[in-house]
C-alpha cells in the first residue's frame, strides 16, 4: 500500500514537471516572435560624441570633502 502511494506521488510529480516544461517551451516561442520584430541594425542619425568625453556634463554637486571632527580644543600656552 505504501509503495503504491509513493509511486502515485512520483507520477504526479513527473506530470507536474512535464506541464512546466511545455509552458516554458510556449514562452520561448512567444519570446522568439518578439525578437523577430526588432528593428534592423545599421546607421542611425544623431550626433557623434567626441573622443575623450567632451560632451559629458559635469556633475551637479561639488566633490565631497572629508569631514574631520576634533573634539579636543587646541592646547594653550602655560602662563
């Protein structure tokens, strides 16, 4: 009786895996259709960026400075 239950569970598991694999194949086919519809590669109109990054915009924030916390006041001269 126990062996029959184990075989039934294994069979159900195999059927579930087979169903997932067929769904994955359908998804792959759908993705392939989308890839076929991409525009052709080639020359595109637009501005060419100069070598050396001349067209890059500067960062909007100034560079960060290191903050130093000095919790001890400077030593004073002895009187």
